[in-house]
C-alpha cells in the first residue's frame, strides 16, 4: 500500500464553494476510487492551500485509470474553475513523505 500526499491551491475566496462541492461528490466517482484501489482519501484546507492524503494500492495505475473514467473527467471539469495550476501546469503537486510513525 502506498501513502501519497499532494498539494492543491485555490483562491481563498473560493474556500466555501470548494467545501460545498465536496459535500456532494459524485457517488460514481467514489465507486471509481474503490475500483482503482484507493483505500482512504482525505483533503485538508488551510486558507487557499489544500493538503491531500491518500492510501492506494498503486498510485500511478490508479491515476491513469481515473484519468479515463467518465465520472472523474466530469468532476475535474466541474472543479477546474476553482483549482489553480502549479508552475508545472498541473493542479496537483505530489509531495514526498519524510517521516512516518505507526504503532
């Protein structure tokens, strides 16, 4: 199982809209998450900075599968007006894990 985290950005004035939309994530998208091996997925917000954490069987394979999935494509289009692209041109920037504790 991989633990993957990434950062996303939104404008601070879009915080409430971002929260509102995430209270109604498409059920077929949540099902797709399960189908591609995502076991847990959380998003945390600090102003315009979003920190996401995911446990997934194979991150690259899951993202490739989701990229082709209709529900994900619709969700990405729906969210595109809120997400700010990083300098690499992507809205999501994977960040490395530097410490992990588990008991």
